[in-house]
């Protein structure tokens, strides 16, 4: 579609930081609970109260800024954004405007303009009869807002960027990144040309609370604007909402009607000063980020790109996998072997059991050490895949994997027993051995099948194969 | 044995030691008498209950002294009405840090005083709850915005009162009523519990009958507070009684161009007297031009209106305060604010929104901010060569009620000498030093470098006692 080629998309993403307390007072940072129970005179904005920056917010904000490669401002400043709204108790929001905490940086394919700190508003619920119910539990909870440059092209790109950010905040441990709960929220700006041609975006779609909605809303707006342009209709700058029931955006207000926020520096808060030492301390303690982890799985352990990406999708899953590999290493297996085996079982069996809820990996009965016990039996040839499968369900239910391996599975034949069986079979089929030796390697599978059958499938095929090759090499009928 | 004017706390302490019972009886009678007049003076809007038996002040340094609270300083359960109909029924659920600290030192807050609505005014006539008059002459203004606090101290209702000083609101009424008005360095005293007017200028100050009393109150309530990020401890005030400091060798800057400033003859003449007196005490006078002070009022008007507009946004009638009728949130908040706010408050809100709005922010607000920085630099330069600055507190003595009510510019001119120290965040004291021919109080304002309250008060106290006033009086 030629007419949509020039559209560019930028995102404004709010991340609720999971500090124990709110950003300007010491109320619990919890948006849930009975309405208006996590409040105090400060976050209610009662006359005479003053905001005091809670130092808890600094570390998570710095973690995020460093992970995104931003330049951290040694001195940043808070401002007031003034507007009347029932869920904003002071009728101004304390945010960072002119001097944000961090600038620059990169998130996937899109450059970042800035990251700044601000407070969240409460929530209001419209009631019948024109009433509004206001819950201020959320008022004053800490947000980091990430503003990207308008460099995205379509909904898929917007979705990818947002998904990557969600993964990142989870790895950093600074937010649960749950879009349904509002811990991660996204506004999308759609405009024309690079930098939205100075004039800013034509459309801002507010409050998109799922990855799917972001993608749909962005594509819809690009189409809508493209059609309007093609028909020669004048574009109007506007703010639009997203209706999840209809799956459509709708006009909220035109930009001309937008409030002037009367920004000015917040006189109640001194500038936020970040020392080089503080930045260094955070940098030192930064966890391994998803990109690095995925590269390690691919390059050091030889996993496929898809498998590595899936295993890295959440820190819980990657940790589960990593710990299993480490457990296997302590049992004497090479990391690459352990990783291949662990990946195979986790990607199929374990993921099926947690059904997308990776946070439950921390509490499922089969923990990495137990899984390693099962896989070790397979890796050292004591058990076959089929044998492990027969004890998988009880292991997942919490039965002790070590005793399952030892007791409930009849042990497979020993090497000597296999050797004896193989010798008998080769002696019986001596004519076939001659053909094998004359240059028919496919006959190996025939011998293998016969030996396996003779062991009732309990032998490890790899071991049988080894023994057969050994015998065949020195066999003379 | 204890006749005459209401005693200072310093004198009361001595009298109490001499004969506690006799002092108590006399104080009771004096207070009764003073309070019999209070209706006519209008300084007090609410009396607060006496502390319960269990809360009888312990042996704190300020035990047994009654004090009054300006109506914009929060005390749990007390009306924090700010002189506004909007907050007529509002009771604060918490104590301001200053209230808590003074109570712990034994103070009983017995009354809430009238004030210009939200501190906006210089005569207390913009009060919507209570209209204080000047105890020296009921036809005159007590000054403002802490007019009720100044009048309550001058009339002997209480030993001292807390006020707030944003552009002179402690010093100017102190001058009008003939009491001491002390404004600390911005950041010296926690603002937690002070209803914000212009946050970067607001300070809590003291109105008292002598410098030593004001000092005692200041050192009790000063110091960093975890509930106010802009409060500071450094350098700390030493927590002992004030010793006077001699003026000998002190370099004292005085305004050299006061004639150019549309100042009353009596004020001008009194300034000359004060300068001569300071010289006789051994001070070296250093005349300095005050041309920058002229910009001060304009800078102040812009900054103060902008911050006030934002600070007063919270008054929407949702959680507390006056809620108007209307079919939508917006309608009812507009109705509540229109009915609840008086004319001066509405004027400043409109002005504040204007100077912050799109096309005007650079022209007004940011320019005023730059002007404030230049003025602060001027002071830094001045204090590079001088120890202290001494000039009039206000261009006139107390003025008749009604004369400036319809002329906002004339009203604001009352603050022309107090606003500069506010813009620079400097500590200052207004000290009654004499009277005009009509017998009305006139004052000297002393301004000291940042954080030098101790020296400021020590010099002010020695000037006070050289005039036969203060602690040694009576």
C-alpha cells in the first residue's frame, strides 16, 4: 500500500515499578485491595502535605536505563503537569518533563527518546446516574515511562518492541510486566514521516493493554489515516481510545481541545542527583539480560535459535533450564550434552505442564535437581527415553525422581548381557554379517532391531549400536 | 506586682520562678482581660480545647506557654481553614511538623488566627473567616497575611504565634502591630503541614514579643524533616539560649536610594534614626543601591501566582472542602471553587495559569525565574562585603482598613521591602524600633546571609535591648 508507506509509529510505555512502597510516600505499592485502603495524607494530596521522593525507585529505574543503553542524567528534575481529573488527588501529576532521568538508548529496532519517572493516578469507575467511584490505591505508585522515537513501521513492529520490553523488565526484576493488571501500559503515536515531520503525531491511541491490541490498533490507524489521505480528506490531530469489546479505536478528543498542562518545575522536590558510584553499583549487579542469555544458549551450548528464544522467554523458564544444566554438570555431564537433553524435555514436557504460566516453575513439584536426576539416568545409558516416559507423570506429581529411577523401572540389561545376546544373533545371521561386511551398512539396523527386541526394548539403542559395531568389526564367521 | 503589658516568655519564666502561684493567678486574669477584647479585634477565629489532664505539658523548655496558629498550619482536629470559605469546615487529620515539635517542647496551641485567604494579601482584609484589626487602632489594618497572628501577640492573647511568610506575611504584620516577626531561611523549618501557597517561597515564621522568644521558638521547630524534602539541617542551630552580639565592627548595608522609593516621610526619618543608632552602637554603615528590589515585586507576582494556581488545584471538593452543585465533575468543581474562593485568590489563579500557559511561559514564568536568580546573585554579592542588611520593613506604618482593598497594586507595594529576602530565601527579622508621630509602630528589617539566623537574632536582640526593649523590658 503506497499510501501507508510514510507512516511512522512511536510508543509511550508505562512500566509500574515493583518497589515495596509508593513513589512519594510510604504507602504499600499495591493497586489491589479494598478501595482507598493503601492511602495516606500525602497520596491523598491533603492540604499541607509534601511529596518526598522514595529512594527505593532509583535502583529499578537505573537498572532499566542501563539495560536499554540510555545515558543517565546525573541531575534530573521533577515537574508538575497540571490538569483536573477526579482520580488525580492534587490535580497535578508529578512527572519529569524538561530534565528526564535518562535519554537515548535502543530497544530492538527502535531508538529511545527518554525514560522518566512519574507517579500513577488512581482509578475511577463510572457509575449509573452520573456518579464516579474513585479508588486511590494506585495513586502515587511509581511508573517509569519509556518514550520511543517514531521509527516503527507497523503493528507487528510495535508488538515486537513491547514484547521485548516486557521480557526485559521481568529479567531485571523491576516489574511483573503484566499488561492485564496494568503493570505495563502502552500508548501508540501514529504520524507521517521521520520524526513525525516536526508537527508531532496525527493520532495518539491511549491505554492499549495487550500485545495483540497494540498491533491491531496501530495497523488500524495506519489504514484509517492512509485511506483518509488517499481520499484527500484532511487529517485531524486527535487522541483515540481502544475499545477491546469491538476491537476498534474510537475518537476521544481533538488535539485543539487538549489541555495546556502548565508545566513548571516541582518546587517541593529537590533535583534528583545520581552519582557515578550509584550507576556503577547498579551496573555491577545487573543480571544477565535475555539477549546475552539466548546467545549463550546458541553459541556455547549449540541450541537452535528457536529453542534458545523459547527458553529465554521468561527469566523463570531460563532459570529453570539453566539450573537443570548446572545440576547435570555437577553429575559429570558436559554442558552441551546436558543442555541438549534438558532443552528437549523442558520444551516438550515441562512447558506443556505449566501451560504458559512460567511463574509456576518456581513451585511445581519437579524442580531442576529432580529433573536432572531423571535426565542423568538417560544420559549415562541406565535408562531409555521410553523408561523415563513411564515414570514422568509420577515425577511431575512430586514423587521422588531418584527412587523412581531406582525402583519402579526394571533395570535394563547390562553391557555383558547385551554383548552375549548380540553375539548369539550375529552367529545366527552369519550370512547377513558377511553381506554387511561386503558393503551393506543398512543391515546394521536389522541387527539393532533384533537385539532390541531380544532385550524387550529395555536396552539403550546407542549402547547396542556401539556393541554391534565393535563385534561386527572383529567378526569372522 | 506584675502589671503592665503581657510579658515575654523570658520574663514570664523569671516571674514564675519567683512566685509560681501569684504568676498563675495574674496570668489567668490578664488572659481573661485580653480575651474579652478579642471579639473586637477579630484576630482569633477559633479557640482550641485546653490539653487534657494526661497531656499536661511536661517540663519542656516552652512548657506553660500558650501560642496561636495561623489558620494555614495543620494541627490534628483543628480547623485549617486558610481564611477561605472553601475550607470552612475542614479539619486536618494530622499535625504539622512545627506543631508536633513545639507541643513536645510543652507549648499549648490555644487558638487559630485569621489570615488573608490562603496567604494572599497584605492587610488580612481578604480573609473570609474573621477580620482582624490593628490592636493599636481598630480603624487600621493589622497587616497581612499573618495579621491575626500579629494582632494576637500584640494584644496579649498568646505568648507567640506561628505565621507563614511567603513575601513578607510575617514581617509586614509584625511591623504593623509592633511585634517581632522572624522569617527563617527557606528550608530551615519543615513546611510539612503548611498549606502550600507558593512553595519555593513559603516559610513558617514566628511572631513574638521579643527576639529571644522568637529565637526560642525557631530553634525548637527548626531542622530537617523526613516529610519535607526541601528542609535542611546544615548548619544546625545550636540549641541554647540566645546571647546578644555587639554591633561593634559589624558591616551593615543600608539602602542608599530610599528616597526614590515612594516611602512615607515618617518611615524615611525613622530609618535615618535607626542608622544613626546603629552607628552609635559601633556598626560600620555601608550604603548600597537597591535598584534590583524594584524588579522583585514583579518577579514575585509572577512566581507566586503560578505556584499558587497549581497548589490550589487540589481544592476540587472531592475529598474535602466545598463541593458545588453540577451535573458533572467539572461543573461541580467550578461551582465549588467559584463560590469558595474570594476575589484575590481567583485573581491570582487566573494570573498564574496565564503566566504558565503555552505562549506565555517563556515570557513570564521563565523570565521571572531568571530574574529571581539574578536578584539572589545580587544578595550574594552584597553579603560578600556586608554582614547584614538593615532597612525599613514596609514603606508605611499600618494603613487604614479599606484603602488598598480595591487597588491590588497598592496592596502589593506593602511588600516591596520584604519580598526580596523571600525571593532569595534569606532569613530576616522585623524588629519594632520606634513609632511615627501618630504613635504607630515602625520597624527595622534586618536581613542576614543564608542560614545565619543565630547571628541575625543575636544582633537583633542586642539592638532591641539597646532600645530598652525585649527581654529586659518591664
